[in-house]
């Protein structure tokens, strides 16, 4: 039987689960999948968009299974422990508001950083722009608006933010989880300011709604609109 508790004050995990999942992220995902497996996908598919999407799906499977087998199953916990639970109808206001803030903030940050010479293209975006078809836009949309938001919110907000929240409080958790979320996007250095800003907003949405679904929706809506705007631009 699961113990009823305030998720912001107590959890069933220890340092072992946190360290194992950090190793999974920084050794397996970054060290292996991003720098070893991704180049293999690129050579195999000969298309950056398809290779990037397949890499994202691979990372999604690894991290979600990691959360299940490291954090949930050993403790006989349900997915609700990482925020997969219903949210109130009133929380749609937060979803709409935070999506707008995210998009406006991202544009402002991109404009400001452009003055110091940063560019905002990545290999998947460039690949889509070189051959804009319904299929390439669909693949990019699924990758950015569906796959990434689901696994990233479960892992970075559902587990990491939750774990930090019970130990270092709200400010510490929102700062550290956003920093980790930013670091894992290396080598896309030019997107790091937006990632940090987004990490704060998405953690705040989880904090306000007690469910990870609003964060997933905000993340998906924002990424999806960005993909569509890129395809038109």
C-alpha cells in the first residue's frame, strides 16, 4: 500500500535513486546515445531530422524505463509519484498563460542573444527547412511536441524536480532542476538560455498544479508552435 504524503515535503527515494538516474542521464544518454549512437543513426538514415527524431525516441525509452525500474518498481510505486495524475479544470488557465509566457520569453531571449552572435539553428531544424514537406514537418512536430515533452517532463520535473523539492526547497529545486535540464542540451549551447527559462516555467507549472500533465502540455504546445512557425519561415 502506498504511503499518502505531500509530494513537496516527502518522497520514498534516497540518494541511490538520484545518483543512478543521474548516471543514466550523463553516462548513457549524453556519453553514449548523443555522442556514439546518434552519429550511427545519422550515417544509417543520412538525414539529420530522421536521425534526431530516432535519437529522441531512444532517449525517451531509456529515461522513462529508467524512472520505472530505478525509482518506481523497486518501491512498488505508481506513475502518480512522478506527477502522472489528473489536474483541475481551472489549471487550463495556467497552461494557456505559461505557454504564452514561454513563447514570448523565448523570442525575447533569442533576439537578445542574437546580438552576441548566437545562432538558433540546429541540425534537425536545418534539415526540415532544406526539404519542407508535410512528412518532414509532421516528423519534426511529433519529435518536438510529443516525444520530447513527455519524457523530459517525467524525468526532469516528475523525478528530478520532485526529488530536489523535498530536500532543498522550492527555490533550490527550481534552480538546480532547470540547470540540469539546461546542461543536458549540450552541445546546443545557443539554446541554453531558453532551456533554463523553460525549465523554470515548467517546474513552476508542476508546483502550481500538482500534476506533470500541464507541464507536458505547455512544453508540447510551445515546441509545436515553434516547429510550425519554422516551417513557414
